C-alpha cells in the first residue's frame, strides 16, 4: 500500500500539531509506510511557510523529506494530466491525480492522508485522516 500525503498531514506531522488525524499520525510515524508527496503539496508548503502561516521553514520541510528513504516526491509532469478529475479544484485535483497515477504505476492500493472534505467526499480515491 502507498500513502499520498496532503499538505495538512505533512505540515502538521512535521510540527507535531495535535490536529493531525490519529490514522495519519500512525501512518506517518511508521518507518515501513511508503509515502508519496506530490509536488503540489511542496508548492503549497512553500507558499504557507514563506508567508509565516506555519511554524516551520521550507528548508526544514525539505530536509525532513530528503532524510527519509521511505518518501518519494512525485513530480508534476505532463503524464499526470491524464489523471486529473474534473470534479475538484486544481490543487485537490492534482493530489487525487497523483494518487491515481501511483495506483496505476504500482498496481497497488493507494490512500490519501487528508482532512480535505472535497477530496474525501468525492469518492474518487480512498482517504483517511
């Protein structure tokens, strides 16, 4: 199984925020979890970090990601466009597209770690929080 990490899950895990969902915390803490971080998540993390809306620098986020062999950053490329759902806004759509892409690439189950209700309620891919 693969887990696609949404922005809230990533930031709140790295900052120890108690708003992180119990299941997301368990998955992110498990050294055996296979994690995918879409490039759009990193772009959002940089945006909120640069604006001081979170208590972690983008450099610290990148160091944490780079120091973990279980994390793969999924690039935003032309191939991802085939997986974009029309039902969601562009940011959520790119996260769901990333999960769909990973599911097809690895022929394996994929779950998005997200508190985003639009993604969860879409029914397009399995989610947990």
